[in-house]
C-alpha cells in the first residue's frame, strides 16, 4: 500500500466517518450513523451497484433488526418468508416452536435487493455514497484518518470503517493479521438456463443429493436455475469458472449437464476460514467480510456483517457526540470477535457434515436424530439465525437470564410494539415498577411503562442495538448500567 503522504493532493476534512465498502455491512452502518446525526461518507470502488446474486436471504435476527429500524415492511414487499428449522449442515427440520422470537421466519431476498433497500434508507437519512472510489491507502494519526484514493484524492475523517470484503484493502493497510485455514474444497455456483424438463431435473437432483449435499439445481423462473456443484479441485487463480467447467462437473455428478447454456452469473467459493486478529486499530475498524470469511453454508455471511454494523454504529456515534463512556468503543471487538469466531466454527462443522465419507454421513445422521428433540432444534436454529447470540457484558445477572441477550419484540401498553419504539436508535428502559428514574439520561434513553408486558424482570434496560444492558429493580443497579453504556447523566 502506498502511504497517503506520497499523494500530491492535500487532505481536507470530509466526514466524521468514512465507510469503505457499499455492501450490506457498509450501508447498514451508514444508516445507523446517520440515525444519530453523524456525517458519513461511503466509498465504493465499483462504478455502480453490483447486480450479482450473492447472499440470498435474511435470517431471523436480521429480520428483527430491519423491524427495529422501520425497514421490515419494505423487505416483506419484495421477499418471501421461509421457515427451515436447524438449517445446519444440510439437515432440515420443522421450525422450532420454542425459538425466542416474534419473527419466526427468514426472508428470501437477493443481495442486490437488500443493498438497494439499505442504500435508499441510508440516503434518506443523509448519507453520501460515492461509487467508483477505490481506496489505495489508509493512514491514521492522533486526530483522524486520511484515506487516499486510487486517483490521488485524499480524504480526511475522524474514524474509518473497512467494510470492503474478504480481500480488504483497509485491513491490509493498517496491518491487521488475518489468520485461518486455507481452502480444502471448492464449489461452483452459477445461474444459467437449463433445457431439460423440470421434472427430470428435480428427479436427478434428488438422487444425487442422497450422497452429495454440495449439489443442487434450484429453479429461479423462466428456465433459469441456480446451480451448485463441487469443483474438481481448489483453483489457484480464483478466476471465475466457465460454462464448460460447469457442464463437465454436472456430467461428472449427474450424468448430464441438463442442456445448460446462457449463464448470467458464474462464481466459485471455498471452505477457507479466516478472522482478523483485531476489529479495531486506533481510529480504524473492520466489519463484515473484512473481519471474517467462512464458507457460505447456512447463509450467515451477509447477516453477521449487518449485525456487526448494528453493534458498532451507535457506539461510534456516541463517541463522536462526546458522550461515550470510557472503553465503549473497545466493546465492539470484545463482543463481535467471539461471535465471528463462533460462526467460523459452526461453518467448519457444517462443511464436515456435508462430506461424503462414512464418518461424515454417520455424524450427520446422528445430529439429525438429535435435532428431533425440540430443545436441540431450537438451539441449532438459534445458532444459524443469530437469535442465540449473547454478549458477555461482565455484569451481575438478576436471575432472569436476559443480560447480554437481545430482547424479542413484545407488545406494550396502548397497542404499540417494542420494536416500533426502537426506530430512533435510542436506549430504552422498560419499567413495570413505575419507580425507576432515568431522567439524567433523557436525551439518550426513553422510559417506557411496561405494564403487563411479557417481561421476565421488573425492569429492563436496552441498548440501541436491542441487547439487554441491565435487568432488575434496584435504582443503584440501573444507575450503574446507564453510566456504563450511555455515559454520565445530565446534572
């Protein structure tokens, strides 16, 4: 990377935060920052939005997040709900009735559509998004970050966040290590037209999948199919596959290429897993694929990136507003790094379960039987959908088991819902005692009478990301949690 000081142009103050990458993670973060009035600039190296069918849906936790920010109706208008319990390692079960959510479904929606809705949301709130802006250098000092573009332009901000994918230029520029395991298997993914009869395709796919779960042909309409088939080996150059390569691999597994022609999208992915050693170095942060890569098994990649952004946005905004408690920004890595590590582990396990060797087949059969138990199914579904995430906040739990967890949507007195009241991005105190006081934090925290709401504690303090920062009934405990997460109260 070229140091920005070599650039001939002078860096001028540009934004409070520069977000590098206009994928779902970067766009979600831009919206979160603008919700709190932060001046944000998003830089994207592609000349225009990319219309490639990559991530294919939102899991339950991401659905909740969209509801918490008033975006769910927009997603529902262009999506289809799906319910697959314990979508883990190719094992499909009924949706668990005990999963702790008021949104018991995922949404089938393409990544381009997700990006469009998040981009429109961020722009409505005032975010600036520049396409065709490739980052060539990142440098920071005690006062801010200078971002150098490939065309020689130098931009200046107080903070920068790399949301620029697995080959992140930001991560490399600031010298963050990216250890992990290289690929051992590779899979081809493409969209193309098949001329074979749909009934024949379905029958052949069903037969192949009895032994090879990394194989599929999903109809997308108008004769176009989403094809998944194992590659012959792990490629070295990572170049896009050809149609001929797909045909060859289809014939190897199915005995036919189904008359494949006219591809609209060809790609490959591997089981490589890597995680950034740190999510923050000084004034520079990483989120999404820039911080962690893993196989797409279970469809968690897009979702975990959106959830990274949801965790970071309010914290960075509080820092910029001058009211962040000491060490608040450090909690981003402390909370999200373990989540990323857990996703790497569960995708490693899923790749093993998709194997064809006898041990993998036996293990998958055993896990499938275990998932017939409701508690196991609910746990595995919570793992895959993000509902089971619980941050270690280090405080004393009141016995409710809520501390660190996100709270499901619940009805409130007067007919409102909790998630409807979260759309400002402020903290919320749900109080069924009518005896607690958060007046000193009224500019940051809304107090809502809980009444007869289904609340397993007398009162609950929610952070702007919906996770429980405190639960109980003691004024001293509440005051301590308010100070820890929202800063000093007003006099």
